[in-house]
């Protein structure tokens, strides 16, 4: 048996990777005299079949919000293991 045939056979035996749903960021926008402006944002995280919605604080930067979401997601996944 050559190497490529062996690799193909081993890949068939491997279990598929579990689906990891993406994190969706949603911006809340309202109209104003100067055009639309963002008034808030939230994100949905899927952890083991549960959907968690986290809101961004008023004074929180988008990058800080993304870091907080990744921390929550990592800690949540560690709790279920």
C-alpha cells in the first residue's frame, strides 16, 4: 500500500469536525438630522445548543467588545467539557 492510499484510508476513518457557528455582530442604528448613527450593538453566541445575546456597553470600543465575546465563548466552552 502506497502512502497516498494509506492517507486516504485514514482520512475516511477520521470523524468529521463539529460545526462551529460563527459569531454575528448586529448594529442598532437610528436616524438623525446628520444621517444614521449607531446607538448600540449586540452579538449572538451559540454554546452547546444555547443562544446567548451579549450587548455592547455604551462606552465600550468594538475591539474590546470582540475580546469580551471571545472570552465568554472560550470560558463557556471550557465549562461544558
